[in-house]
C-alpha cells in the first residue's frame, strides 16, 4: 500500500510514498511484520504523513525507512467497478487473445511509469498493466485476458 520514505519532524511521524486513500483510512498498518495502530494521518506534498502508536521519536521513525506498509485485506473497502487491489490479482491465470495460457500472476509491482504484472508460466514475462494490454479481468473465473503474443 506504500513504502516508508523516512521520518517527518522530530516527534516520530513517518512519511509514506505511493500512498492510497484506502491506506489513509485504515486504523492499523503492518510494517516489518509488526502491527501499528495509526493515530493520525495527513496528506503532504504527494506523500502521506502518519503518526503511529509506539513511534515517538525521529530515530524510531527512521528505523522503519524502506519498509513496505501493508494492511489487512478485510480492512479495505471494496474497490469500485473496474478497479482492483493489486494483491487480488496475484494467482490469476493470464490468457492471451488467442486463448493461450501465458502463466499465472506471481506478483504485481509499480515502476516509475505504471503497474506491472510478473507472469510465470513456461517462462517469466513482465506485462505492463495498461488498457492496451489488459483487456478484461474476471475475478470469479480467476482470469486476466491480455493482448500479448506467446512469443513476446
């Protein structure tokens, strides 16, 4: 849901990059395998500032730098029609327009330009998550239809 980019101020606030509104609305975050109740959040210059219970100093906040911020799936609201949480896509079968199975989504990640699917089948493929490539997602069938040739 985001990554701790560093501290903010001297009272233990952390700065999270790549945040979502859903992250800001969750009352408990998981960082480094530990749960932290969220006391307060504020949007600031494209990042999210957060005060977490148990983190009271700049030094304690800096210890979390570089860590991924996660929340329990049940704490998130249902996504809007046509929107998906990246975690919900992991494990789905990826099929091209010719009906060939390219593999299964191993993980989703974000590069500086867009989200990317890592698909593992007969070989590993990295497919950009863009409308020109991703044609349909069917969570019930556990399938993603893509415009991608098997030999690409």
